């Protein structure tokens, strides 16, 4: 492997306030340390503001990780700063000079590209239509490929793009140009095969399966978790899939779901946020606070404060008897800890991972079937099977973790034995 420290760029992620984004980084770092000698990491992520970026830099616990930021200007930020010359320059490039814009957005990465062993696009589900057309990520790919650097979609779910046939044809060509697509579930592999992308596709598992849980300091005094309990993660983003974006209706439904689970099981309920970014559709804690305020009988319902990082949140989740979650990485935290898990699945990723682990999607619920009676019924039926599910997870998870770890071996093979 040589004596020089290799440098990897982990690009396209969100901030650690999304614990899933942090879990991907922690798992990826663990994998690469296993297969490369003392590597360094440049994390180029998308932040909502300067303060969020500064906070993440200051609180980073791993000295091998250096954080950089992209320069994506949201519509809201552009309107707020319309009077600045830089805003007009950005808007002009956006509409009339896309090649120049992409180099502006990723300018902090450019000086690190020459020395990078590879660029890993680590966002998980960036290459889909879940959040709109992923042009910012294909722009990133284009820069890396133009510089003739190895580029890998790392632990990714990809597609489907069939809702926009013309774009699907573009993505078919684009994805064939990528050095490697490390797919984290079989539905992605099957979809890629259906559009003719096969030669550069490798089956792995989400790197977050390898993140170790860490017990939060002093938690026994602040948030004692004793005996049987159910963990629930509900996100405001689910409104998009359950109530056509109506957050008020979804919050009422969520309150009814939590109430029904509490009443039917008689167990303590922990509401566990996993994404707490300052945005109404990205702040689980604010949403579940709103939901909790609508529940009359809340003596056995506890909301977990948004002060725990990804590994600490995983430890809390690992203490649950059963977990039901909307954010996919909250469910990965549970499943990888051996906790029976009900996934509120609104995209390919949750269904694919469940199918790969269990061979079925019986522990998934689609948005159209979410109501208080159905969720409470599914939770109680899973509680009856807790021992069986835990036994199956104990058998399957080591295999999934080996698949995640194998990504490092594949990467080393594809970029050469450095």
C-alpha cells in the first residue's frame, strides 16, 4: 500500500445534522482504514448556511477528516441576497453558462483533485428523482471525470428515472461513464440492469451498517432507558408522500399513529429525531414536538432531544425493543443493532434493503397504507415475533456488514494497489 497517506474525497453529502449523512461518513472512514494505510479524507458537503458549516468543522471528532463546502445558492438565498453582484453572477451562470457554474459550486474541491486517490460520491440516494433532477451531482461527476480521476457512486441507491424518459436516457449514458457504482441494494442493481448499465456495477451494502454505536456521556441521568420500549422516527418529509405535502394533515395523522401504538402496546414510546436541519421538511425534532403537542395522553411518550450525534443516536435506538422509522438511516441504525424494525418506505432504498436482508418487505409500510390502526396492528404483530426477528438479524447482519466492508477491497482493486 506504500508509505504515503492516500487522500480520498467524499463528496456530495449533507451536513451531520442529518445523522444518516454522518453515519455514511463514519462507516466509509472505517472501511477505507481497513483497506488503505492511514488515509486522509476531504469531505465536500452541501450546507445550508455558513454557521452550519463552521459548526461541523469545529465539532468534527476525527482529525483525519477535513471539511469543505459547496457553493449552491438556493432560490430563497438568491432572493435574500439579490442585491449582491455575486448573486447575479451565479444566476447568469445557472441559466446561460452551466459549465462555469459547476466549477464555481465545487471550487473548494478543485485544488485537492490532483492529489486524490479517488472521489467517492457518498450521498446515498442523491442519484434519484426523490429530490428533483440530480444535476448538482452529475455536475460533480463531470468535473471529476474531466480531470480523469476515478469516480465512484459509493453505497448508493440509484434511480428510477423512468418518470422522465428523456432524462433516463441521459442518465444511462452518464452512469456508464462512472468508474464504479457501488450499489447498496438489489433493487438498484436490477433497475440499472433494466436500462443497460451493468459493467461498472458492484453489489455492496450501505457503509452506515458499520458505524459503531457510542453511549452518550451522562445519558443515564438525563434519559434512562430501562425495560421494554418502542422507538419511533417520523419525519416531516413524509407529508410529501402521505398527504401530498400537507404538513398539518400529516402531523395530525402522526399524532394518531403514535397514540394508537402507545395505547395498543402499553409500552414506553421514545420519539427519536434523525434529521434536525433548520428547514420545516428537514427537522424531525420540531415536527415530532408539534405532533406530541396534539396528543392528550402523553405520560408514556418521551421525545429525545436533538443533541446526540449519529453514533450516540444509534446507541439510543439500539436499546429499543422495536423500532419504527421513516428516515432510512434511522432504520439502518436499528437493523444493524439487531432491533426488529418497521420501515415507513417511500422510495426504492428502504424496500430494497429490507428485501436483501429478509427476502421480503413484510416489515415495510408504504405511504398509502399509513394510518393509526394499520401501524399499531403491524407494530403489535412484530412485537409477537421479536425473538424470531432478532434471531434472523443476528444471522444476517454480519453478512451485510461483510458486504459493506468488501467495498474497500473492491475500491483498492479498481484504483490499483497503492
